[in-house]
């Protein structure tokens, strides 16, 4: 909502979001002779060596713990400025303003609360059974957090080849999928509309944006040598394909995009539409990838319920302290993800895991649990 009364607040919010991005991007650590950021650690968090996974997990947590004072400060200020905006515009809380910003005119927080309860009673038990099967496959006495990301004891199905090899495979895939997707991906490749490889100081996450003057989508990511790299070339390409078509078929720019909930249908659908071509990336392990991907699509739902309820509760009590917020997060993990075991890591046992969800910092809205972004799976190994 672009009201003159809150222009200064919006500027401040934007500055704080940039400060968060810089603080998170600056984080790095040494791991077994390699300088890694958050994304560089992820491949080690999927190692078949349990000790390596645990060590990488501890390094990952330590990065957030070191950054926590600054991230807490930034989020305190973001909450305050967002609450101020809501008050100036006459909303009872920031949640009401956020729903308005997200164009949620046909459902309410009460509807979402009921949906979250369905997640807790239906999806959470299903994921618990799925993870118990994973525990048995891995042959461990108890599934710890650092075990969740390893789906198969022999190692996860990772893509073979370089970034250029994967782009070539993706080009063949989209050429086979349909004439429209061929035209789209040829355009993306010809004009080099990708920034895929991770590097020091690079902004976290993966996303699709647009260059409207050129009717050109642009895909940004942080490749890390795991299956998440292929997910970028399907999920974000789903967003990009919608953008490519809309900017050519719909003359009114305000009508070319939709709500987050609808947009994620485009991206998630593309992930599943491309299943028949996964052998191009994974060879004879394509079925293992498809299984792991399907498990991930299910297991991320309780996590997103945590994110959604966390934000509702934070904005219902905007003066909550950092320690109180962490307590809320940990309680929600136990509610929606009762299997989560941090193996004694004090920072994460205390509720620090929420900080890795960059959407909470960057976007002035409540995230619906249907808003599933690629960064969720690639940044937090939530499966």
C-alpha cells in the first residue's frame, strides 16, 4: 500500500532489508580447508559421512549464532516500522495490513489458522512416518537434524556436470516439453538471463525477477552441487515462463502478475511437469531424485506452517523480545515438526533456526503456507 503517510516508513523498511541482505551475505567460515558461506556448507550437510554432516551443521549454526545480535536488531526495527505503518493507516495490527498488501480479500487469518491445524493433524503425522522410514534406511538410532537432508544411505542423487552442462540439459528438456517452453528457454539462454553460481558476498537464496523494459525474466541462484541446483532450473524457470508469457500476452502491466499463492502454482507445477526429463540431470538415479523431491515437497509444508504462524504471533505482539521470539519459534517447531532434534546445539535448541528464513526479514507481508519459495528448500535443507 503506497500511502503518502508511510512513504518514510517504506524507505526505512527497504534500508533495513538491504542491511539484512548484506549481513547475511557477509557470513563465511572455514570448513575443512575451504572458505564457505551458508550455501557452500550445504553439500557437506548432505554427506554420507555422519560426522561430516554434523560438523557442517554445527558450522552452519555457528554462522547464524555469530550474526544473531545484528539480525535481531534489524528484525526489531523491521517489526517496529511495520507496526507503525499499520497504525498510521488505521489497521488493528500489521497482520491486517499485510493481508491487504497480499490482496487476500477472499480469506482471513482465521481461515489460515484452520488450514494450519489441518497441516498439524494430517501432514505432520504423514511426514513423521516418512522420516521414520528414512531413519531405518540410514540405519541410525535417532534421526537428528543433520540426518534429515540425507535421503539415501549411499548418498543423495546429485546432478552430474557443470553449470553449463545443466543449462544444456535444461535447454533440451524445455525443447521437448513444448514449443512455448522451447521459445522461452532459448530466449533466456541467448540473452544470458541467469546468475547461478555462488560466490563470496553474494546475496542468499534463489529467485526470479523481471526486466520489464525488455520483457525479460531473470533467474538468480546459488548453485551448490546438490539437487537444489536442478530445482532452480525447474522452479524458478516456472516463474520465469509465466513472466515471459504474461509480458507478451497481457498489455496491462498491472495484470501481468498474480498473488504469491498463484505464482507458486506456476513454479511448483513446473517442478513436476519436468519429472520425465530428470534422467538428463541424474542419469540412472533419476528415480531417486524424484522420490526425494516428492518427499521434500511434502515435508516442507509443516515447516512453512511454522513460518506462517510465527509471523502472525510476532505481529500480534510487536514488542516481543528476541528471546521471546526464539521461544515462540521453538514451540512451533515442536508443534508442527516434533521430529526435529538439534542434538544439543544450544543456539538452535533455543529457537534460533527461524533466522535462516530470509522471507521473514525481506518481505513486508505475512507469508502464506502456500507461498513456497525455492530458497526454503535450498537454504535450510528443510526436507
